[in-house]
C-alpha cells in the first residue's frame, strides 16, 4: 500500500535514475573539455573517447556535440581542445581498491583510478592509462 502513496512512483524513478549509467555523450564531451593537449589527431581523441564508448555513431555524436558546444575545434584531422580545463589529480581523481578492468587497455587492476566528472564518474583506469586519458603523457 505504501507504493500507492502520492509521489511514490517519482521517488522510485529518482532512485533508479541515481544508479543509472551516465550519458556517454555527456561524459565524452566533458572528457574532451578536460584534455591538456594543445592539439591532437582525431585518432588520438577517439582513443580517449573509446574509454566511454566504442559505438561509432556515439563517438561521432560526442565529437559533433563537443564542437557544437565550443569544447573543441576540428580542422583537417586535428582537434584543438578549447575548454582550457584539466583534470586535477588531487580533487577530481579518486582511487578505489578492488578488482577492475582498465577501460582503456583492458588490463586487470587492483587499484582503479576514476575521474569525477559532472556527468558521472569515469573509470577504472590503471596508473599509466589515467595519465594517457587525461593527456598527461
């Protein structure tokens, strides 16, 4: 009978939404906004986007949306990030212990590095891949 209470369906939806996976387009666009590289090839950008999705249409949507929002400029196979942002390893990267697979290289890792983005947490990454994804290496 508690389910018949006013607002019960809304609370159930909110609880389901809070555990839902973040929107890959939003995560991808935000990830591109935090790249530290002054420029990179489309292939290098796609390497980073593939940590979010490997679906070609979603990858294209991420690149198109990032360009539309002014996060990147694309010209002749070169991408220039315009966000001026970066990932702060002190406040925006969290580590978790457990059994993870790196989202970039697929290696099994016991310490996962996760990027805290407004769109949602993104990871796990190993220590070298977190640096590559953020453009530190």
